[in-house]
C-alpha cells in the first residue's frame, strides 16, 4: 500500500489540436504551389504560416503538469499548496450527458471549487482514487504520530 512515491505529478493529456497540423500541412501545399509558380512572396508567406501552425501543434501535443499530490496535500500548478486538512468535498464525480460518460475530479479548498475533467488528465479515475486514498492515509498517519508525540 505504501509503494507510491513521496509525491506524484499529474499531467494533462496531450491535446488533440489536429487542425493546427492539418492547417500547417495544407499551407505547405500552397507554399509549394506558389514557389513553383515563382510567386516567392506568397510562397514564403505560406511557409511561415505553415511553420507557425506546425509549431503550435507540437507545443499543444506536449503534456503539461496540472497538479501535484503528496503526503502533505495537493498543489494545483500556478496556485498555492493546500494541506489535506484544508481540502473538503474530495470526490470523483461521474457525469452522464447525451449518452456520454465522463468523470471529474472535484475538491474544495478555501471556498474555491476545483474541477478537473479526468479524460483530460494522463491518469485514470481508478489510479487517481488509489493515489488520493494512499496519500490521505499517510497524512492521517503522520498526524496521529505527531499527536502521540505530544
């Protein structure tokens, strides 16, 4: 049960912005056409657009860190660390809409509701639930040890 690491970084799933890639490749075809027609200005314009769109696709395809789980608490990237003692309403909420089943990781800290669609994270709901249980159990165990020492 204690086989998990000291902290776990949960990443976003790479986004599927295929329109950037398709747009970049389409602009590359226009670039070839204009360069063959000796329209160099338009050819280089479409080359730069193509490079930009492919670059955007590559940037969006990289997984980004979303939050960090540890024995002490949770930290959403870009926000301050929150102890497990301050986290309330922690749940993985199922959503069914138009025959589509999704799950959302939800918790409240300092009155702020945090929601993360699990299908956009690089972890399954079952794995996330196991991590949360293990980290919170470690936290409760460390709290009990501190109280016994007093």
